[in-house]
């Protein structure tokens, strides 16, 4: 777990006057960060890593032990001297909830400070048929059910991060979720009201776009921690991107910088749910693949036996079904065109293909990359690494949990 990125993805560090108390709080955060990052770890190792003196490290770790942020976790017997006590994050301090609202499901992750997964719960529901308030209630019910299954009390919740499929502004209000027909919703206020029986009024709640949080999840928990420029492309009924530029999520003036699914690729193309015509997601969305295949079967005088998923179509393509294979090739063509545009716009070192893209390509991006390089201006884009998300279909909820962890580590006394 890359805690440096956790800290960076939280809110900006509070402006503290560097008096004695302010310095202590800052050093307390430094020590806790190192324990979460490197634990189990000894006080001697902390002294070396932080450049704080031995007495200060002892004093600060004692406070963290007293407040249950950390715990003793055995000893380390070296070749000489006394055994050294080892310190680790304390799972008993509480849990962190990462939640996701998407077009066809609600998902909840419960984890602890060390980044250990306690449970992932998913409830499949067509949220487009629900009001926004009903969807928030479903999130609350899913969180309650997960905590009940773990036998945890409401007081154990340290913070909640929520991923939503739409534009979130700097005030953390949902401006628009085109695929759900939602506009101008104060998500944070409504979620806090829904959970008023479950959490303390001061518990942190953070809201962000699901693709942004998935990108953060990849950077914090995956192998991309050393990369400062990459894109997480979220594939589902809609398409969105978390664009990491110089180590920070690119948001734009209104939080809409990652709405790449609504880039126009065909001005006279089919109408998108956003109201425009020819949006990229109309050509590469998950539901489009099924419609394309069903239409090819109809033209061939055949009928699909029941509703088909993207995995069904992938399996049929691999089994030699030419209609399925052609549907996959068409999706790959339009996906390649869009990927080429993203490389030209953002110059990433890597693109993580998440959501259903990861499932249908199953880590085999050779054909996709062979085509998308034809849409590049110059040779440098040929080095872009295409990869699947390390957290799979749970990238967004892990990113939501990671942001909360970063906020908690900024000030253990808050």
C-alpha cells in the first residue's frame, strides 16, 4: 500500500502554525504513516526513517498506542542487544468503508487501516429505475448489512468514501450522472442523513467520480505508485476516465475532465443518453456490444437465446462464432480510435482498462494495441502500457477507501 499517495489524495494538509503542539501533530502523522506503510516496524527503524530522535519517537508511539491507532505485534531479535518491539496498524481501531454507486449495482468494501479487506458486498439493481434518494438508501442498507455480517458496531466506522458515476465538483456535489438521469444532487449531505443512525456526526465522508477513485486505487494499492501520468478507463454502460497528470487527478474547471465517454467520434451517429449524438460510449459501451451482436444475428436470420452478457459474446467469439468475433472487432476498432485520442491528449505512460474491458480482454491487449498505435501522431505513444486493474472490478471502492485512509493519516488527533 503506497501511503505517500494516500496522503496526497486526501484533502490538502491543514495549515498549522508550527508551534510545539502543531509540530507534535505533524510528527504524529509522520510516525503513523510510516507504521502503516512499513509495519511491523521497530522504534529504532522509525528513528532512522523519520530522522526524529529516539525520545520523540518513543513519546509519539506511546500516544498512538494509547489511542489505539497502532498495536504491539511481536518482537524482532537481532544478532546483538535486547529484542525490539514491533509496531503495526491496529485493526481494532475501526474500519474504513469504500462504496460505489453504478448504473446496475451498489458495492461496499469494508477494510482496515492496514489495507486488509474484511468484506466486499455487491447488490445488483437497476438504479436508473430508482430515484436518487432510493439509491442512497440502498447504499446505506448495503453498508449496514456488511457491518452486521462482520459483527461490527456503528462506532467502528472511521470514514466512508463513495464513488459515483458522474461529474463531482469541488464542493463534492454531483452535477450530472447522464447514464442515470441525475442532476444537481448534494450526495454528501444525503448520505450523512441516511447514515445518521450509523455513524458519528464527525465521521469523514468523501465523494468523488468512480473513475477518479479507481485511478487512485490503482496508484495506492497497485503497481502504478511510481507512475505520475496514467489513465484509468472505466468500461460499463457508460465510459469514464480517471486521468492522473503529474501525480494528481485532472479535474478541470467543473470536475468533468474525465468524461471522455462523451467525446464525439461520429457527429451524425446514434444519440447518447447525454443528449448528444455520436459519443464514444455509444460505440464502446458494454450494452452496445450486446446490441451489436444481437443485430448481426438478426440479419443472419438467427435469434439470441435469451439475454447475452459481454462474457457470453467473448466466449462465442473464441469458440469460432463469426458474428461474435466481428462484434468484438468492431468494439476493438472504436476503442482503439478513442485510446489513440486519449494518448494524444494526455500523454500517459500507461492506460488501465477497467470494468468490462478488463473482462473481455483478459489481460491480452496485443491486438488492441496493434490497432491503436495506428491512431497516434508519433512513435512515443507506442510505448504506452495497456494493463488490467490490480483490484479488478473493485478498483473504485478501494480508491474510495484509500482516500479515507489518507485523510485519517493526515491528523490522527482529528
